C-alpha cells in the first residue's frame, strides 16, 4: 500500500517548504472559497507555478474549495478552477453540494475529495459520495480507527485523515457557534475560534468547576493532535493520506512537522520492529506552535476531559535555534532535480539540444547552424548558456557539447533552444510521474433561479418534536382546532407511536404526514478494545429504526440531518420520501438541484446561515422548508461536557439517566449569556444550542396577512428544550397569529438569526 503524507500550504513559502521536507502531496487554498479565509493563501499564478513545480518533484496538489458558495459566486468558482485544472491540478476538496455537478461536468478527470466539512462519519455517507464520483473522503476527525477501517472496506474509497494540529470541538461543518455569536461563518472559512474562549459550566444552577474562578475554564478547547505514538496503528488501519493541519501556520512549522512525520512513516515502513520516538524529536515537535497539551485525538476511543485543555489554551514557546535550522534547511526554493544537456551544433545542419533527467530524455531541433564569418562558437560560452536553467525547475549539472568546425548560432537562438528543451523535459518528467500536464476544461452554464419569492400562495405549518411533552402539546393544540401539515417525530419517540393507541389515533386523524427525524449523527461506533465499545449498538440502532419505519404505517418519510443519513435513507427506505435538514446545506439553487437528483429526495430545509436575500427558487419542484422557530444547534459534538467533568449520567445497560434532575447543562460565556447543552446519549452526542430561539413570527405573519407569495413552501417549528406548556403556547401563537400571539412573541427573548444580516 502506498501512503501519502499531505502537508498544508498557506503561502508560496509553505508550499516549497512542504516539498523540500518530504511531502507526497500539498493542499492549498486560493484567495477565495477556502475554509481558511484568513490564511495567506495563494494567487492563481502561485498555484499554477506551484502545480508544475510540485509535479516535477512527484508531488500532488489539491485545491481546497471547501466552503459554501453563494449563488452569485458560481461563475467565479468556475473561473478559479479552470486554469488550475488545465495546468494539471490533481484534486479538489469540496464541501458545497452544488459544486459536484459543475466539477464533474466541466472538469473531467479531476479527482473529487469530500471535505471533512461534509461531516462524513459512516459507510453510508462514504458510499453515497463514491456513487457521486468522489474518489476520496476526509471523514470526521471524531472517528475511531475501527470505524475508519470499516468505511474503507465498505466503500473502497481513499481515506484521508488528520494526524497533527488543531482540533475542533464540534463536528466540522456542523458548527455555527462563530456564525451565530459573531457573524463569522466557519462554513465560509471565517471561523473566529469561539470554542477557544472561556465558558463556565452550570448544572442545576451551580458552577460545576469549583477549582477554577469564573471565566477561567475552557471546556470546549481541544488539545492539539499529535499521533506520532500511534502512527503505526494509523498506517495499519488502511488510511491512504496522512494530513497535517496548519494552513495558517509558518513555513518553519510546515517544514518541521512534515519532516518529522516523513521520518517516522519511513521508519515504520522500513523497520517496523524498531519504531521508537526519540525524546529530542518529541521536544522539537512540541516546540513548533503547538498547544501546551496534546492528545492523539479520538482514534483510540478516548473522549471527555482527556481531549480538553481546561486551562487557558496557550502555546509552547518555539525553540528558536531549531526554527532557524528548519528555515535554513527547508524554507527556500524547491531543491531542483539534476538534469544533463547535450548540444549538437554543426554548420549546415539543424542544431539539436538534448536534455535528460533520470531515465527521461528529450530532444528539440532548431534552425540550421551557420558557418562562422568572424567568431565561431566556443565550448565554454555554449556551456555557460546551457547551464542557465532559469525557471525551468532543473539544476543542470552536466553538459556534452559537440560544435563541429567554425559553427555559429546567435545567443538568443541557443537560449531559446535551452528553454524549449527544458520545458519539454519538464512535461515529459511530469507525465512519467503520472500527472496530467495539459487538459481542456468544459464550459459551465448556470441554472436560472429567482431570488426571494416563491410561487406558492399558502405555506404549510409543520412541527418537529423531540420529547413526549412536546408531542402531547401538539395533540393538545390539535384538540383546540390547530391544523399542522407535517409532524416530524424524533427517532426516540417512535416507540410511543407503537405503544400508545391514543397518540397513534390522534396523529392519524389530525396530521397530514408523519416523518421520522433521524438522530443528529449516525456512526458505526466500532471502538474495539476500548471501555466505550458499544458492542454493535449503533448497528442495532440502524436496524431498529429501519424496522420501526417499515412497521409503522403512519411514517411517510424521513428527515435526514447529514450526508451519512441521506445515504442510509436512500439505501434502507426506497419507498419513503426524504427531506434534508438544515445541516445538509442547500445553500444555493445548484445544491437544491443536486439534492433533487438523488433518489426519493422531495424537499430540503433552508440552512440557518441563509438570509432573506439568499433564499431562492430552483428549477426543480423540490419543496423548501424554512425553520421559523427553534433553538439553533450551534455545535453538535462527540465531545461530552458531562464526561469532561466526570458527570456522565447515562447507564448504557439500562438506557436510563442516573441524574434525572439535570435535563441539561448550561455554558455561561463572558457576557453572562447561557447556552443549553443537551445530550443524546444513545448516539453519544452533545448539542450546544443558542442562548435564545430563532423566531420569524413577524415575517410569517406579515406574509400571511397580505396573502402574498411566501418565501418558502413550508414553515417549520422546531421544539427542542421547551416543556409541554411553553410548546403549547408557541404552537397556538403561530396558528392563531392574533393580538395575544403578537404580545407573546414580542415579550420573548428571541433572535431572527441570519435572516436579516446574513453570515460573512
């Protein structure tokens, strides 16, 4: 098996340092559409030059186009990719679903990599991406090695995993904290690192961390990842590409970390029984812009406080002497491969220049050489001209010159032949290394769409419930005359449908459609040899949900929250409608068209980060849903705040909570705002909700009163942490829309989210 060491490049210096330090591939962002918008990034010219330089050194180059793209930016995205593709770009790392069709159609042969921003965490999601033309996925960093191996076995895709650098508390792509608090969206490459700020943890009204003063606890700040100690296990797990995080780091960091992992990957391949990490290497690695605490990440099943830096997340100081060594050794123009040139210049014959690098040899033929009238060519002069390799990328070390008698060519002609032969040699070496050097892109034709207004005159009002109390509130509202179009019922409530005849009959007669809402995340949860091994519970959950859906006649469709669940629903429920939720980002009409092309997808939910101006109508008949009330999940995490403070309250053997009084914890920030933390222990996930709920009551009421065209086909109320009474008030308020409702919502602390301001 061939292993790829993949290094970051935030600027041209980092790009060259990565190659010099032994990277097999480099990933870099352009000046737009990169998930590291605040990195230096590279211009188009930088990337074109870098691709050629990298391929000459047998190094691949991947472009990070891993942000959500606004509708009016698609042509710009195409224009960005086109010259890079035609210059031989090897692959492109993608998050935006709308890009998939454009990249497949316009750039044939370009390898598509699913970004970790897609949050792929099981084989269903991986296989779906494989069927859409992807050759590689970057799975969620939260996966264990057995889970990764299982995805590899099931999908056959290349797997790219992070091995070193900073980690996020939330599943990548599912974090809206920076966006909701500060307006800077991680999905647009502008994460403000809000998880690095202090938060007090409150449970039952009291601070949990008694050892730290207020504002001195950092429960969301992850330790940096360093996997040198478990690198052999990673290599044996079937990972193809080993990725170093750090597109905002220095060239010395890139060089030092790349060289270190190059050394130890080679050591394990050559002498697996002698794999040992020297203390000096540990010291050098820890001195390169790494946080005070490190961990090996989630790979071995570790969770909770072992991954968190509860104290202020500072950095180790750099070893300046070592940094200078790295700078002098690696931070310079790429080391050039040696080449030899021979020249045959005889009067009356065509001049021939031949160049060779390794086993590759090429020749070019020039004009007929003349007989010298005054000064014939001299060997030293010709040698001097031929050894000036310029921007060719080669280091000419050998020459063989045959000038014949009294031959003459102009200096410009010799220089031109030298440039030509070295360019041809570079093309041939690149081709021999297995890279495309020249390709022709296809055209791109956008789709028509209409901003802001939909054509439906009346929108359905739907409800999502997550607790029994909320379900009872829906039934109470219906008994008072409320009419709801669709009920989304959380997967944990499905047993109620099968066991409570009253609920079953009430829903059957009063609700038009019932959809099952799948868990927030669905993972295989294979953690062999770990104390957290769930012994196949995840797959039992898959089967349990499948059996429930097939056995319950009420359920018409499935609400999916991520790519994995989309693949799962398509595979398991071919006769059910599928609606995608807000985290399956239909951020533009291109994404809506793509989703409609998938089996059984009949609707999508508008993302939380879209503002009113960004709402759209696509050419498809896919139904749109706009969430008009609900607490926005700012983070969905495999990290557990309860476990961090040794307060895990779930008994897996009994499926019960040991502390029934604490329904959820709260995080208190520096401004005193409180953010609810809700656990779903069946899937071992934390949700951190916004401090106040999203509420678009005024928008809905205005359009209903005017009997105008609505901005969405369906409106949805999401009930999450509300009790029965609050749920009933909210439901009646949206149904009645009278003066009492106006007063209710006017007096509630709510937010309109990004509907007005939008996200950067």
